[in-house]
C-alpha cells in the first residue's frame, strides 16, 4: 500500500492517535479490495447488515442509536477567538475551552478499536475548486460512507505527499453519549472534531462540516462561496443548456428538484434535465464575470421517506446498488428495505428502524424513521450530468431560493437586482421538518438555507454575498419559489415534482429577456398566462391564487423578518434598504 510521506500529515495523525489510543491505524487507499475487506469486518461485527445481493447488489443496512438520528444543531459549535466572529446564529465556544473539553472525551476513545485514516477530496482532485481533508475515525460506517460521498484514492495521497494543505477531521463514536456529543468546528485552524455520534450528518465530516461550515469560512477568506444548493442542467428542444442553483432547507424537495423528470409534454418536445449536484455548490467568479458552480460531493445523502416512483424515480434508481440505507425498515422475507410512501405494500414480516419485529400492514408505528437516509454514489443516478465528472464549474444563469410555506409565499417571484436577491435569501423562512432535532411545522428563518451551516457571523455572510455581486459583471438572476402553497382545505395548489420545470422555464425566459412580468411589492411575478400549463389540469384561477400576494400575511412576514434581523447588531445597508422598501410597499397595498 502507498504510504503518506507528508511529515505534517504524519505528525498530526500520530498526535491524534496518542490521544485516542487505537489498537491499530489503517490508511485508506480507496481500492475496491480494501473497501471490501473493511466491509466484511463490519458484517462480522454486526455494525452493518448485508442486504439481498441479487435485488440490491453492493447494498448495506445500518442502524443508529435511537437518540442519534439527525443533525444535532444544539451540539454543533463554532470555535473562533472572538465570539462576534461566530455570530448570534451559531453556538460559540472559545477554542481553548473546547479543545480542553474534547481532549478529555477523546482520551482513549478508540481503545480496542482501529483508527481509519481517510484522505479525501471535496471536488475532483487537481481542479481549481477542490479541497482536501483527512478524516480519522473509528467507525466503519464513516469509512464506507466517505468512500461514497467524497473522492478517496491515490490522487489525493499524491497531492498530500506534494505538500497540499488539508482540513483536519477527527471523529470517534466513543460511547454514543448524547450528553457528551459535540460537532466542533475550528475555522481558524481548518479543523473539525466530532465525538459521541454515529449519525451521518454529524460524522461524515466532508459533508456539511467541511463543505459548508468550514467551506463558507474559507470562501469568505479566499473570495468564493460555499452554498447549500443543488445544481441543475436544463436543455431546451434546440439542445441549448442552462444551469441553475437552488437553495432549500433540508427535506423541502431539493433532491426531487435536482433529479427532476420533465413532464411528458416537454419530454416529447426534446427538453432534458440533468443533475450536477443535489445539495452543495461551491461557486467562483469566472474570467467572463459570470458565476460558476461545482458540486464538491461524490454521492447523495438523501432522505428516504417520501422517495418513490412518482416523487423521484431517479433517486430511487440511484439507490439500487452500492448504497448504504440508514434507519429504514427491513423486509425479512427477501432482505430488502422499505420506508413510508415507498409504495402501498409494506412488509408483513419486517423489522422497523430500531430492529423490532414490525408488520407494516397492521402496525400504527412507522417502519422507517422520518429522517432515515440513503447514501448512494452519484454515478448511479440516471440523470447525472457529464459536467459532474469534470469538476470544472458550470455557468449559473439563475439562483433559486425556496422553502416550505403553506400560505404566505407565492409560487414564484424574481428579485429586482442582485442586492434585492440577497435580501430575499436573507429573509427566507420555511416550516421545519424531521431533518433536524426539534418540533415539526414551526416557521423558522433560514437565510439561503444556510442557518445551520454558516461557519461565521451571518451578517458578514450577507455582506460577502453583496461583495461577490460587486465583482460580477454578469450575475445570475435571483428568484424565490414555493411549491407548497395550500388552499383553504390544506390541499397543495401546485402539482410540484416534474411540473416545477414549468416555473423554471419562465425563469430562464426571464434570464434571456423573453418573458414578461408584473411588479409586486415582493419583486417581479409572472402573469398567469406566462407559465406554460399545457397538459396540466389547473385553472387560471388556481394560478392566480398561487401568485397572490396577501397583504395581511405579508404584514406578519415583515414582523417576522424584523424580529429575525434584530439579533444582528449590523446588517449590510443593501439588505436593510431592500427590507425597508418591502415594508413600505406592503403598507401601501
């Protein structure tokens, strides 16, 4: 096996091993043979279960502690020298204090275990966008998941040996003790330490931790952006391709949109939609003054419940091989998996997500946890775009913000300009889901869908957006969408899923100056007739209802935005000016 010869790397690994005291250290080289060997260990110890290899080749089942099932935002901390650098939306602890506490918890935490050293790249190694990390872990689940979610292999080791800088990631399951669980980020040290969790969102440290929390900090320092955004490629009947980014809080349809299947009417006309990324975008300004994006990940970490042939057939097909399923139900008759809304045929002889006997036909209990997951290679996705594999940026025509809102937000509107779009993103709110610990259905402000993921003061983050806009000569247009508006019977007014393409096409027409719009207090909205509803059973009255801006609802929205902003001692003037304009326009309605 190839050795890592970089002395800085080896000194750091040695220091971490002296603290955690593993019985052995194994370096990952990314080879199939080594991963297969490590997988066999997990099956022998019972850490993982092999699924039906005829129906689900290469697929594994993994179960977490029932108290360790989601990202734990209360135990996620940002450790900066100055508290104000972390800002009011992050949990702050001084670095010295946090290191001292964690050293006590990590001391001997890997005794009797193997430490796996995973050199990984976010982004294609060697490209302008890529960043390297090393995760040290005592979890085989983490090893196998990181091999799916990131790029692990000889190219990364070669870069390290050539002296590349890297993010230092340390994880130990320790005792899976929720009282002593921490996901700690040290942006000034380019370091992440996570302990006492074994749930993906807390322990796959290349994902939200590096790609967003540390990434957003690095982006501000280095002049780029790390965003919680999908990247979608849309080709029209002439074969012309356009790319859009979209920011949505977890479980608000982001993966479904990223793998959208065009309605039959558009398919027959020759429209195609491809997936560049489903969750994270790193964005840089190109020499032509446009914004370019890459997806730094190598896989999908998707929510299983609700994924089915209608909602997201492409995601479902992505999971059919070499996938790790976490906290779903298991069908014991054929050793396959099941989750709520997969189909109408739950197993009668099954196990629920906690391993208890479960008859889906008679039980009132859910078989899968609401935040159960699949970790699948992106290359499995039937709609994966060629551009995903190059690691080179794609030019972004439009940025979309959206949340899950039953009443206030219209189906779609467009920002007047970049700065107004930054305001729209900063004021974004959504009704909470099961993806994070806490109550479900509460309206929560989540700027740019980054509230849990911004690694520094969010007011400075808004300023970074404003500053990036000043450097662009051809910025993307910014839009806001809401697929989830309901009527008086709480029924969805918009069909969603593949039909969301109809709204995206209006946006792209706006980018090309081909579509009209009406000005509202919120921004520019389509006229009802400008959304192509051919083949859709939806009345013009329903479209009008979807686009309506309700004065009373927006008076409440304004109050909510003002309250959210009140926690920041300062905001960029451009954001404050846009808010003041909205407030004034709503009053005049």
